[in-house]
C-alpha cells in the first residue's frame, strides 16, 4: 500500500494491459480513472487537476504531439508505458519532459519503482530503457559505447559503492573494476567519478538511482 495516494489517469487502448495496470495501481493504494482513446484522454485532462498520467504513446501521433500535450496541460506528470522503444524515441521522450519511461514487459518490481519515483517527481527509466540511453546509437558519440559491465559499474558508482564493493558485488577483481572505470572515464571524457555522475545526471541518464556524490 502506498504511503500517499495519488490520482492516476490511465490512458491505455488495450483492454488486458489497461486492466492489469489498473490492478497494479489500485494495489499500490492509488485512485485510477481509465481512458481508452485520445478523445477521452483530452476530455479527462481538462477535468482532472494535474493528474499522474500513465500513457501508451500509441495514443499520440509522435513525440512532438506528446510535448504539445505537456504545454496544453501543464503540471501533468507523465509515465510513458510502451511495448518497445528505440534509443532515439526514448531520448525524444526524455527531452520532451517525460520523467518516467517503462516497458510493459518490465518486472513488477521495476514497474512499482517507476510509479513510486513518478509520485515523488523523480526521473526513472527501467533497466532496458536506461541501457538504450547509456549507449551511443552508432557506437562513436561523445559518451562512447558502454559495455554491459560498464553500464552496471556506472549504476553501482551512482548508488555510492566503492570500487572494492563493486568488485565484491560483481565477483570480479579490484583491478578489473579499475580498468572498467578508466575506460568509462575515457568514453565520457571525464577524469573522476564525481564528474562522471554529474554529467550522467545532467543528461538524465541516472536520475532514477539513489546517487551519492
């Protein structure tokens, strides 16, 4: 049960997904109003005062259309809930102001965590979405290409773990962790962990993690 109850506007065209998400939100202690199409969505946004909106982006024409929705109904906190997403589209949602991006195939734990972060006004991207945002589309951009191990280490560093703790968590040697750190710093163009995390946070890459700088 949620410590605070929020009113959610759930905009989902698929019956099974709509009922499943409704059940999840109600079990967390929230109030839910259902809409199934774009017309119902706009009518409901005109009635509800700054609701928490969970939306399947298929109801919108594109990312720009979603950004227009933000301008028309300021104060609305949006959770994008989609079947799949590309890096370009996920980055478009982030730049449009979407705080939380989840995939319908994410675990219950991640879905609940994303909902909780949205209620706090925090950013959250599920692991698979974050993987997309942490890597450069062609493997050659400013942030470089992060391997799966490097992505895990960035997350663990953001969570406040030391290199020794990371080594123990991942069951690898301290030397291996330091090698990964050196490669990550090179790819991000930074010289220490504080610079790395600040840059990642400013780019909206790890806002969902309880980071410690």
